[in-house]
């Protein structure tokens, strides 16, 4: 009996997701790029009828020789190998149809050239043109003004222009997409190339808070890693001015030692939760009155969208896509340590705590915005459109569309 695959059988699309983090502490850092890889994998792995198989490809992590590929989020993760020929064969064996590049880092480039004709969708998530790099480099930890904090390094991503130019000769399609339309204005300065179009590829915000029940006592949330880039000391300082409000840090640091922030001498109303996931994370977000963001820079922060899905308004010194000014209070831009922003944060938080009607309205409007724009169905519609534009084989497009 012939066991070969019939010509009429549907063949799944194979997507290689390239990133430097995968939202799993066993293999990488926790962050927004890793969150995106997990959401893509969960979307397709939980829905086999969608016709997409996902494989993760690490940009920077090396494997332990002789060990099988780890699996995270029910997805194989291909780590780099010292044996370049063996590594190339491992990549080629996957027969990848489309590369989904979680933003771009220079160490992705060798992977692109192992698959010189495979279309690329660059998911632009946190572009940093020179003016943003200059702003980020102003950060200083209070009391350590003469020391450059850890974690501020911004990669020079202009080498992607070379990938684009050489791909034209190979006939490879490269598409740019972003979850936040305002980021398209940062593409040229970040990647050294201006694409004719930047498409919309939304986030998959799939947390389900159920019935929203806010805490009886005011509580505010900080949801980010506790590194200098995020300026967590501002959240701690703000807590000193609201002794009757509970301040909850959700996140943990990537860095230790000189140049890192140490959460010492915190006020009694500050609670350190570390990294929180699952039902506990959703419960804390849904019960909070306000989410506070003190970062020097953000793309479209996932924490904003998750908080708004839980009807929790925002208070921040960044305002991507005007999300904060629409669904919370924007206190203005404050560079350096940001300590001069504290009076503005105090005014903003006072307003949100004292005005229940405002707080409730902003939270509900924010939830409606997330539900309308950043969900799985919107992601899939945009993803399928990108596949067609990337000139994926029509038979596989038909599989995606259920034909």
C-alpha cells in the first residue's frame, strides 16, 4: 500500500519564529518579544485546523551538544549550534515557508541567509531610531548619577537594510508589520530602510478576567521587569506619598550588582510579587485601580493592553499611540532619572483614585478598544493577508482559509 501523502492532501504552513527570548525562564529572559512568540505559538498550537505549524528559532542561545531540541509552549525550539553545517541542515529540515521575525536584532541575520528565498514578515515591536536611543541613554539611577545603568544598550539595527537590498536580488519578499501604526514613523531611523507599506499585525490579548471586581482598598500595579530602563524607583517613590494605597510590583530584574536597581528601603505599602503569570496575574490586574508605567520608552506596551482588558486605567510618562491619554492620564515626558516627574504622577494618581466615575469610564473604554483591535481573530485576518502578500503557495493559503 502506498503510504505517501496524496497530492490532494492539505499541507500545513510552516512558520519559523525568530527571536532572542521566548517567555520561558528555563531558556531565556522574560519580556515583550518573548510574550509575542508565546502568543503566536499558543494561537496556532491550540487550533490545529488553522493549518499552521510553528517552530521557534533562537537568535542567540546555543544548545548543549547532543541534546534534543527543547520544547516550550508546545513548540520545538532550535538553538544555535557550534557546528555550522549541522545547524544549517537542522534549519533546512524544517522546510520553513515563512519567517516571522520578532522585531530585528543583528544576530538574526545569519538565520535569514540560511533561508535566502523564504519570505520574511518583520513584526516591528520596539523600534528605536537615534532620537529614542539618545533619550534612553539619559537614564540614571538616583544616587548613581555617574554610573551608566545596566540594560540600556540599544542595538544598531540598520543592517536590516542590507537584508532587504540583497533579498531583492534573490526574489525574496520582505514585509513590515506592527501592532501600533505610530511605529511606522520609526522604521527608517531604526532599520535603515523605508518600506512602501507597513501593515497592521495586532497583538493577541487573550486574558479573560471574567467579572471585574476592584479591590475595596485602592491598589496600583507596576507590571514590568525591575530594571533601570523601566525606572521602578519612581513607582516606589510615588508610594511614599500614598501610604493608604497598596503598591504592587509585578516583575523581576534581569540584572544584579553595580548599575542595577536594588529594591531596598521600600515603603511599607509596597509589595514585591516577582514574576506573576496565569490566574494570579489576571486577578491582580482586574482588582487594581490603576496601572502605573514609569519607563523611559515603550513601543505599544502589552501591559497597557492587558490592564485595559481588565478595565484598569493607565498612568504613565509615555503615551504610545495616544493610548495613555485616551484611557488614563499622561503626565508628560521626563528624561533622566525621572524624579522631577513625581509631582505630576502624584496629581494624576490623586485624580484617578478620587474620581471613581472617571476611573470606571476610562477602564471600560480601554477594554472596548482592546476587544475591537487586539484579539486572535484580528491577528489571524491580518496574518493571512500578509501570507498572501508574501506570495506563499496558493495551496497553503487555501489551507489557511479552510478551502
